[in-house]
C-alpha cells in the first residue's frame, strides 16, 4: 500500500484540499465569467485556415476593407411599390449611413423589375466583435426601416441579418446548457445513488471543474494563446459536466465497494483511489489527447475546440481525484444514506443483473459477439442516408428566423445572390482581364460587376450570383469563376465571399475527416496498449469502438431524414460525433477492461471478464446515462448542427454502454481468453473455470 496516495485523504490534508479548491473557485469565478467576452466569432474564427476564401478576406482587409457583412433591407408591397414607399426607402438610406458601424456607401434604393419590391444594401463592419454586435445593429436598422402604411412590409436579411439570428440563437448558450446539464446530472445521480445528499458532491465538484477550466481558458484567450468561439464554449460546458461526472461515478462506486471491506473511511478511500485513479487518469488522458488531435483540422472552429476541450477534461480529472475524495471522506459514510455501505456487508454486484448477464454470455460467448456484431453492422447501413454536405441558411435553424423569411421574400423579386456577392481580389495590373473573365462566367450577372477598388498592388471587384448563395448551383458558379480567373497568368486572382467560404468549408471538412479520425484512432490505440500492456485487447476494443460509431451514425442518419425531417447535416458533424464517441466512449472500455485485468490477475481471464462486468456494469451504465443526457442538452439550442451532434453522441453513448461494452466486449473477452493479453501474459492464480458466487448465479438461470 506504499503507492497509495494517502495524502489526499489524510485527516488534515482533506480539509486543506477542500479549502484550496473552494478558494480557487471563488477567486476564479469572476475571471471565468469573462470567457464570453474573449470569444472570437468573427468570420475567420469559423473558416478553413489556409483556404482561398480566407486569403481573400485577409487581402481585402489589407486593402482597408474591414470584415464587412451587408444588411439587405427589403421593402415589399404586393400591390406594387408606391412613390411614397420609394421616398421612405430613400430617406432611410440617409439614416442608415449615419449609423455607427456602417462602412462605405449605402447602396440603393433599387426597384425590382416587377415593381413590387425595393432593396437597400447597408455595409456593416463586423470587426473583432464578430456576430456579437450584429443583433444590436440590426435592431437599429429595423427601428429606422419600420413597416410602412397600407401593407408595406420591411425585412432585413443578408450576411448581417443572418449573423444577428445566429448570435441570438447562441445567446445564453452557456447558461442554457449549464442548467440543462446540471438537471440531467442531478436526476441521474438521484436515480443511481438513491440518496438525497450524495449527488451534491459530484455536482459541486463538476461545478468547480467548470469554473476553473473557464478561468484558465479565459486567460489564455485574452493573451491570444488560443481562440474560443460560441461553439467551443458550449461544448466545454457539456464535456466538463459529462466527463467529470463519469469519473465521479467510477470513484464513488469503488469507494462504496471498499467501505464494505474497511472500517476506516480514510483507508477505504485510499484503496479506492489506488484502484480507480489509474483508470480515471488513463481515461482523461485519452480524451484530452483525442481532443488535441483536432488541432490538425483545417477548419478554425474545429481546431480551436481541441485545446479548449483538452483543458476542460484535464481540470475535471484533477478535481475529481482531489476535491471529490476529500469531500467524501469529510462527510463520512452517512452521505450514502439511506443505503449506507456497512463493514462486512456482501457485495451486491456479485448477484446483480450484470453478474447474471455475464453468466449468460459465458454460455455462448462466440455466438453472442458474432450476433451482436452483425446487428451493429446492419445498423451502420443507415450511413448511406447521411448527407453531410452542408445546410442552407434556412435549413440550419429549427424554426423560422427573421433573416430567412426576409431573404425568401426578396428572392422572389431580385437576383437570389444580391447582398452576398462573389468577391475577387487580383493584382491591380491584371484587374481588367479578371473583370472580363468574370463577365463570361455562367451563373454571374455580368451587369452587376463593380468597378475595381484599387489600393497599392491589389484590386477588388464584386459580382452578383444569379442563384441563391447557399445553393449547389451557386457553389458550382464559384468553381467556374475560380477556374476562369486562375487561368489568367500573373493575375494572382482569388475568389472569395460567402458562397466561396461554403465551398472551402466542405473541402476542409472532408480533408479533416481523413486526417483527424485516423490520428484519434492511433492515439487511443497507443493509450490502450500502454494501459492494458497488450496488443490484442486494444485492437479488438478499437474494432468495437469503430463498429459502435458506425451503428450510431447509421441510426442517426435515418432519424435525421425520416423522423426529424432535417434536410442534411453540417459537414463537421461526422467528425465531432467521431471525436466524442471514440474519445469519450473509450472511457467505458478503460473502466471495464482495467477491472477485468485486475480480476484476471486473481481469477483468470474468463472469471475476470464476468467479475469485471458485474463490478462495473452498473457504474458504466450510469456514466453513459449522464454523458448521453448532457450531450442531449445540445438539442435545447435552435441550431440543427448542435441538435444532430447531441442526438448522435447521446444515442451512441447509450448504445456503447448498454450493448457494446456490456455484451460485445465481454463476449469477446470470454471467447479470446488469455490471448486477450498477448504478448505479455498475466501472472495468474489458477482458476480454470467459473467458481464461487458467479457459478451460483449461473446455476439459477
């Protein structure tokens, strides 16, 4: 027992640890509250780092063009626009020009060919604040361009209008997800422990973890070490509560087990830490390293999530291995009331449902794992229904958004691409040839090509798409425009704009899948090999993880299309789902197999598999419910991509914990036997067959 970290549960140290963490949380709480202020939600925070559209944005900013998002103000009268309506729009132009944040000339009013609509284009500087300031600007524009008399309707769309809707959708994301995650954790902990008190300790520990992690990330974001956006901050909340509570469940389960063997709670906790800490540390390390693999992604929003998530997981592990043990020892056995574990009481897991399941699987392990694998493979077939090629602006939200409604109405009267032009940057000397080439591109309105804006060696022109900017036809037009201007020798011409960004994002997301997914698999495989000191077990376990992910994605694709009626999926959804299901799902492999290895050292691999399942089945299922519930909280946001990630991860985690870990992995371990630990054989006490209480369980079936 010399290696046991007794200092954590020392009679004096436990109080110092609690005081230190409470003080840290209190002091860091104000700093954690500033994390939202350090978010980067400007255009570049979401773009592929080295894509052509990103380089266009850099070059236009160097020309003095800020990160401009146009607000397209539409005035529509079904009976036809009147002279009074035109006068109103003209007066509004002057008022728009006086607004703070308006960059350049306000264009319009433009009358549609059918005479039923007028539009004004207001250039708004997004700047470093990104979309955070867009709702306020759009409200100011709306206050000026109010609906007119006798049926004149006014709407605001364009990039600025959609940015305002996005900012509104993500507003309060932290508090919404925090309360939803807390609610899920409380309910599941109450059901798991059936104690009116015990659930408070893991919840407090998770709260401290989140505050400390947010404070650390806020400091790093403020100093420019890493970037945080609304997406990564929201996922941080879910991840810290989900993963942190998982680690708490594993530790509490082992502590409760040891309380039945030790009279002194300090000794019981010391042994519990000695047994559980390696699995928790390995799990946390695997998740953190898996998340760090995201830095290999081209998409800035994806690569930025990696360090943020890794910091959250590391802090959660530290808190759950120090603060939570100290709190449990401070409170004593009574915290488990009314089911207080008494010294010498029999271990209930030896005769529980998971022991009975293990005994049943042991009768035909090969048939069990083959059948389970075939069922999971059949579920994976649904992947062919997944269309992760991006969502239009309308499809990206659940429920109608003001900018989408206005955009659809204006599209009936003006070219669909108005307000979201193609932006072309080229050498000033070649801009004439570039403009000529653009005029011949099918899908662009040649009359809409603007006069060049020249500054130094570069020049910029813009052109309007004839198709909706988020349509496949518009994306094809961007490809043709790029082919046309790239062919001009020495022009150094590049095509950007909103549609070009979509094209580059799709390409980057596809490339990220090919790079990041294998990197995560290799990382997890190495950690498992080091932890289990085996090559066979990690390879088999990784096979189950991939099969589980495929089944979860296949079922999710069918639900998205035929139940929830989603038009498609965000291109990053498969990668995010893979990261969370593999990096977090491997936790349950580690929880199970470290216990199986521990039991196998004493009883042999066959008994070790059954005993390991009996001891961990309950806690793994509870942990899976917590993680699934916290990720399901993402569905509270009105954003389709978040709902899809939340559903896929929640379903995948439940599938993983209830079926894959409990049935498939146990059956494989029973069938493969001692070969599971090759090439390092275990030093076993002889136990050639299932004995003791597990035989009695089997005989009662």
